[in-house]
């Protein structure tokens, strides 16, 4: 158990050391100069040495006082900042959510009306970016990370895991086209998303060719015939919906279009995807709001 002097004595010392005046310290604390002097004497007894030189005037710190003052001042500043942060959290429990642009647009955005209905007192600030924001530096309160393995930069809960399908619009491939052979896909313009070159398991046409060869005898070099390539996944999806080509898309991100047949699945060959993880740092001051968001997101799956 920590052994500390009374807080009132530390407050009196900090104020007197800052002003170098018992009277000004007393005015700030709303007590008499005598009361300030008394508390400081008790603190000096606790420290077993003088903290102020009282004579000759003006008031000055001793060597021990100069050693103690910055530590006490910093301690009070930290108390003040921590308490202010707690007050701010109580006043505004809003959350900053970071996630990929595609997930924000295709999954999160359509569900936000349900969030506002169930949690009208918690506002959301959505930061859509493919950059990995630092949760420990408070760049965001919650992240929905898109990765193969659980993130290590905080407490994480797997929300979803996707699979990639070859899809196309009925306006391009016909309403009743059914499952196509790899060679038949070569008759259509192909769309691809730009994935990091180092990710050899990214859902590209090159990887799709490798998977297709396990079940099909003839697989053309489709990766060489890609006619549209987008850096943003959401743009590749929109192009496929518009009938501009056949694309390999996350079943999570095109679930609505697969359901209403604005996009059709065109091949039995699928590619394993990634996990969507809700992540936050431990002992976050907004933990109550974060748990509410995490539980709500899981209920939307």
C-alpha cells in the first residue's frame, strides 16, 4: 500500500511553490495564509526537512523543495488531465471508427440507421481509410481491421470472414447464364482490384487461375486479359454492378446485390478471404460505448 502525505498538504505546497507566496496560495485555495503555513509545516515534518526558506524575504524553495515541486506539479497536472478526459467521455461518448473504404461504404453505412435507432446518444465519426491508424495514440477509438489473422494492437473480436466469388451483372452476362467454365469467362471484360504485390494469396485473377486448375482441365490466362483495374475495391464493385466487366468480389461486400440479383455468381471456384475484426485498446475510457458498438455490429451479422 502506498504511503503518502495528506493531499491537502501537497495542494498547499504546490500552490505556494508556484506563487512563492503563502498569501497568494491561500487566496487560490480559499483558506488563510496561516492554514497554508500549517499544512506545509506538516508536509515538512513528513519529509523530515524544510521545503521553503522563509527568511529573509522573499519566500524561496530549499533544495528539497526544488526537487519536490516539479514532481508534485506534474502529478496534479496528470490528475487534472485524467479527470477532464473522464468528464469529456461522459459528456460526449461518441466514437471514432476506422475501417476500410469498401467496408464502410458497402457494409457499415447501410446499417447506420439501425445504430441511431438503438444508440441515439452515441455519435459515430467514420474514418474510412486503408491506412492502419494507431489505436494507442488515440487516432481512433475502434478499428474494424481487414486481415487474415487476428490483429495484435488491441483487444480484437472477429466479426465476419469473407469468401470471394466471380460475379457479373445480368446486363452483361444474361439473367440465366448459370455457372460458367473458365474458358467462357474469357469472353467478357475482366475487372481487378489492386492488392498489395507482396500478398500472394490476394483474390486476384492470377490466384483464381491457380485454384481453378485444381478442378478444371482448361484454364486460360485470364490475368493477362484484365481490361479494368481499380485501386479502390469499392470502385471495382461499382463497375461490376454497372455491367462493365466480371469481377472477383467479397461475398460480404456484395451480399445485397447477390440477394437482389443485381450481381450473379458465375463460377463454383471461390477464393478464401480475410477476417473483419473489431479492435480497441485495453482499458479505453470509452469502453462502455465501445462494447455497445461491438455488440451491435455482431448483431448485424
